[in-house]
C-alpha cells in the first residue's frame, strides 16, 4: 500500500510550527514533501504558495499544509489558483468543515496565532474528515 504524500510549506513566520507538523506527519506514517522554507531567515510567502500549487497540480501530493505568521497572506496567495482550495483554520471545527463542506485540499495555519497542540488537532481533523459532496459539490463547482 502506498503512503499518502502530504506537501508542507511555509515562510519564516510559520517555520517553527511547520517543523512540529512535519514531525507529526512523519510519525503518523505519511510521506512528507517539504517545500521549505528551511529556517528563520525572512522569505516571501507567495513563493511557497506557488510551490504548493505546482506540486498539487502535478499530483506529486494530494493535499498540503501551508503555514505563515498569520496564515492570511499565504492562504490568499494559494487561492489564486483554480485547482487550490486553501482553508485558513483556527480550531478543530473549522478544519473539519474545510474538508466536509469545502473539500479543501490545503489547510492553512498561522504559526504566530495557533499553538502546537491545537495545530496538531486541526491537522488530524483535516486528514481524517471526508468530503460530504451533494449540495456542497454544486457550490465548489461554481468556484472552479
């Protein structure tokens, strides 16, 4: 059985949380495609949203996690692409709904906004929640 590949990227503001989430994913048996950044040196979040959009489009990963300081900038940058549905979440419920109702393929978090325990709980919800389809698919189709 092939392990699911989860892409992971963020800027310097999300770096510390990205490291924690990567560790959780690896320990949970996922293959992680780490797109950077690789430290605390200032970088531009749109570059990492672009890299994420590329690997999702090329089917190198089915889902991804983006992290910047607040989560706002990188989610805006990622959602410029029609094949991306990046959901900025703050708790388990928003993570679940991002999948159940919006079929989000990217979860976005703010490294300066959300703590590690809540972030891991959100990631678990994102990974384990399935899309309901039905009326929600009709709404997604209108955005594509």
